[in-house]
């Protein structure tokens, strides 16, 4: 059984709750709430009188997020959410009719709507690569779909509805030296799996803070390669995004250096206080330790779900275990919607996604959470006795 983690005390869930929806919205750790209270006290008591102190909150958050990415803080911008970050990329490129975008058939709307809208307005081609028979996403198939007309390869690091993981290193290596931008929606991976965009060859990585990063909704990060910074033009502009930010009497349109050019207006300081504290917690735990514990938890869940007769809809590794923090399952003897309601009633907070139900544990949890997450044999047996519907 996976032993308790020292950070468990940061997440004081009530006794009747097993939180298995970190792929949806994660709870905030205590230290994030404390950081917000501290920043809020400054705003309540002194307003902007100590604005340099408040400004450091955002810059400290930028630095810790860059540390998590093993990257350059000057190439990291804060964005309101993943959807807007991806839209900044799509809207910032100069498109020509006939240009192509390669993507998968599993993307969350954030990584689909922007590309489809651009295709409609500019006459672009979207090449959608089908999943493997087990639901996996094959990097070699994505690379094979790239043509001389391809401008962007857009993919999620981990798919929200299945937990499928793509080999980002293979994609980055395959596109190195080409004109194609590798754009990654990292929201279902970053915080659970170590990710270094510069080493992987990612040109644009975007992730909101409220899932595996354990931060608040409404603040995410956009990390850009030098190639992307050169090619993507900011389309949302303001006082904060220009080279003379802070000079309110001289109007210019020259962009700020680095990724701050994508931050048009006033920052979300309270969000930065929370996100910075949460990412700092992940760094204190160690990204490799976080990954190992997440994978151990999903492995234990996968094994236990199979013993309960469940069908797994998540692509698995050679040991029969998930490659990320998501396990999607159903049971042949119970309608998925009925099982969803029954598990929620037992305090097992999860999501109904993809082909079944989605469990998504995080590193601070342990073997006791796994045991409780699998403690629904009586529900299944009760449905069998009563002649419950099949899914």
C-alpha cells in the first residue's frame, strides 16, 4: 500500500470525501489559501500603496512556474486560461489558404475550436489523425500526417477523456528543423508529469492552473520557444504589453521583449499568489516523486478496477497500467450513469468522461484513498441481484 505523503495535511478533505477529480478542478492546498489571504490583507489595508510588493507576487509565480518547466521565465506569459492561451497562438499566426493543421480525434474543445474556426475563416485544412485501436495517440502517425503545407501540430500531452499519453519527445524530435510549430495543451499532464518544453522541442505549451498544478481557476501559463516568439504576433494589446509599459503619456505599439507581450493588461495578483504557492508545493515534493506517486496510484486503481470486473478504457503500458493520472472505466453489469450516481453518493468525487467514469488521483493521496475508491463491490452486487441495467 502506498504510504501517506507529508503533504497530505495541505488538503483537509472532510472524512466522507475521496477526491478523484484532479483532472477536472483540484482542491487548493492550505498554503495557496494562506498566500491569497496575505495578498488580500495588503490590498485591504494599503491598496496600491505597496504595489511593488504586490508586483513581486506575480514575478515570483513566474519564476516558480519556469522552474517547474526547467525553462526561461522571460518566455513564460500568464494567460486567463488554456483556451485563450491557445487562441493567442492561433490568432497570432499569419495564415494562407491551404495551410494545414495536424491534430488528433480526441482533443478537448479548447484545442479544437480555435483551429476549426481558423480553418473556416482562412481556408485551412485540418488533418485529424485517428486514435489507435486501444485509444492511444501515436506520435509516428501524427508525424506521418505532416506535409509541406503544415503550419501547426496541435496535441494534448494527455487526453482528457481517455488518459492517452502522446510521446512529446518523439514529436519534438520529428519536427526539429522544420517550419511546423508544436503546440501542446498540457493541462492534463503538467503538474502530474515532469515536462521540460525546451528539451522536448515544444514551441507553445499552455496549461491552466486549476487541474494538476493545484492552483485556482482563471490563471494559466503560456510558454513559448524562440521560434514561436518570433512568429506569433500578439493580437490582444494594452498598456502592459508594450515596450514602455508604465509610461502612460507616450503611446507606442512596440511589444515588450519576451513573453510578457502577451499580457495586455492588469495582472491577476490573487491568482498568482495561489498558483505560485501551489507550484512551489509541487517543487518541494519533487516532480519525479509526484510522477511516481501518481502512477503508483493509477496502477493500483487499474488493478483493483479489473478485479471488480470493470472494463478499462485508458490505454495502458506493458504492465497493464495507465501512463498518467487518469483511469477511465465502466462496468458491464451497470449503466455508467447509474454507477456514476452511486459512486458520487458514496463520497467518491469523480467525473463522467469519455467512454466511462474517470478517476484522477494526485500525489498527496495514498493507499487508503485507493481502498475507498474501490470499495463499491456491494453496489455492483446489489445491481446484479436487482437485475440492474447494462451500460
